[in-house]
C-alpha cells in the first residue's frame, strides 16, 4: 500500500509519516506543495503510484479562520476539493481529517456519525464544506472527525497549559465546553486500521470518554507536578476570542467500534503522553 500524507509537518502528519513504513509514504507539505494550487499538487501525483491519500493539511487556527474566513475556505474547502479531484483522477482512496466543529454543539449528549452537522464558526464551516466536496466527488473516501488533538512538538492545548504553568501565569479555562482530548498517536493507528478493514464512510475517532476544557487542564497540571496550581473556572461567554466553539463537542466512535476499532480512555492516553513524550 502506497500512502500520500498532506500536512506532513503538522501534528498528525508527522505522527502518520513516522508510523507508516518508510518506503510506503510520500510526505506532502508547504512550501513545495500547496493544496490550494491543483496544478502544483498534480506534480505530486504525476509519476508516483498512490493508493491512499491521508489529507491532514488544513488551516487549523480556529480564531485565525474567524478573522480570515476566505483563507479558511481556500485552504480547508478548496484545498480539499483539489485533493478529491486528484484522488478521483488517479484512482486513490481519500481520507479527510475533519472535526467536531462541524456540529453546532446544542445536542445534550454525544454526536454520532448519523447526526446532521451544522457548523457555527468559519473553521467548522470550511471543514463542513470540505466534507461536502468529498461526498460529491468521491466514492472511495473516509471522512474522519476528531477533536482536541495533541502530539509531541505540536501547538495544542496541553502545551499551552504547560507553558502558562511553567511561566507562573494565571490560568483561566472554560468549564462549559465539552469534548474528547485525542492523542495523535492513537488517532494515527486507528486511521491505519480503518483504511485496512472498514468500509468507506464517515467515522468519528477520538479517545474514549469526555471532559470539559477545565477538567482537561486540571488533569494536565495534576499529572505534571503542578497539582497545587489553581485554575480559574470561567464560562465561554466570559472568554473573549474570535471564534465560538460548539459547547458540546463530544463525538462518539459509534461506526468504527462496530469494526472493532476502539481508542483507549483519554486519561490513559494523556498520562502516557505526559510521562513519555511531551
Ligand atoms: N488539532 C486538532 O485539535 C484537530 C481537531 C479536529 C480536527 N483536526 C484536523 O486534523 C487535521 C490535522 O490537524 P493537525 O493538528 O495535525 O494540524 P496542524 O498541526 O496545524 O498541521 C496542519 C498542516 O497543514 C499544512 N498546511 C497549511 N496550509 C497548507 C496548504 N495551503 N498547503 C499544504 N499544506 C498546508 C501546515 O503546514 P505549515 O506547518 O507549513 O503551516 C501543517 O503542516 C486537520 O485537517 C485538522 O483540521 C485537528
């Protein structure tokens, strides 16, 4: 099996490239390959055989997307459309990485793959547009929604909390945003299993369980010697930022579990990450 990984220098991209056999993967990244430019991307496909494209490249700065919705649309939606056209042309299966932010967060319990999405911010809208391009263009696809991802070296919530703690800064975190923290290592393994043995379709892949942002931050500090450090609990409405996330961003891995693909509890994954990796 020959894989292309886009966004290969991002959190998930690096993890996938490390995990897949070295001679089976072609890593695609800026500045050489810009997903918004289909002719440049065609050079990556020309002359190379590819079975599966794992499309991780995205404009992932959620507040940046709110400030620059046209860039969010260009990179996340049009960039995905370009890759989908090329997958159709070159006969490759496509895996699109998507997000819990395609949902509005008003559901009182977890979202399954059968729930109807409805994004409430420009990042979510651009990723939902990306999903719709895939559904229109391809038959051989996996849409994989995940949430609150972290990896070694990445810009993520875990590192933000640890940076604030190490600098002795005040930490205030929202109590009314819920989700499932997901370790990139566990997600990458699950994606590889999915492509190996599950039928095409839409899947949610997150570490199991869920927590508030506040509870997530508390667990990070408790596991890293900062258990005595206080965190000020705040509400989303008190937190000034450009983008508003869905309050309930909890995904349930309903579809993947029916093919025996399950991810361990988020607390276990986070504990391993903080002990062995960070
Ligand atoms: N992180 C999360 O919590 C989370 C949650 C749900 C879903 N997701 C989705 O999962 C995927 C991977 O997330 P991640 O956290 O690994 O992202 P990331 O660390 O932000 O990496 C994104 C990668 O995309 C590249 N990229 C940006 N614009 C590009 C363009 N025009 N052409 C080619 N490459 C471009 C970036 O390159 P540079 O580094 O050079 O800018 C970077 O390598 C994304 O699709 C994201 O939407 C992430």
